[in-house]
C-alpha cells in the first residue's frame, strides 16, 4: 500500500520559517519525481517545487529564493524548507510522487497558515 505522509505544517508569523516533510512507503522512492503542491481556499492546486529522480529542481516563481526542496532516497523523504513566509503562502500543502509511467500518488495534505 502506497502512503505519503506529510508533517511540519502549522501557524507561523509573516517572515517566519517552516520545514515540511513527506515520508513515502510502498514505492521505490528513487524512481519517482517528487514535489510539493499547494491549494489555497477558492484557488486551484498549484505546483510549488519539484525534484526529479535525477535531482533536477524546479520552483514556482512566487517561491524562488525562499523555498528549498530536497530529497533523501534512503529515508524515502522529501522536504520543503520555507523561509520568509508571506500570508499569501497560506494553503494546504500536498506531497506528490510522480512515476515516469504517469501515475501519481498524493498525500493527505498539511495546513500552512501565515498570519500575525
């Protein structure tokens, strides 16, 4: 059974930092491109940051320079380090694992709220 379990969300003040983690089980993690997506109320889900199986990273323009994605294939975990958080970063953050054949796995999501 495939599971992606996110953790690390919460409430943080503007300018603060959070680190999200997503631990995978039931898949050969190193084969997958993995990443973080987010969905704010009333908005579509959007890509935040991804890292391919070949370690190539890609970021949304809105988070470049503030967010860093990384992966640990031994721990089967993908991380999202977020600094200089803004209220507009408030959303539910979802972990995604994308297999080269096209199949996607999703986590349940973790809430990030940036507010004073």
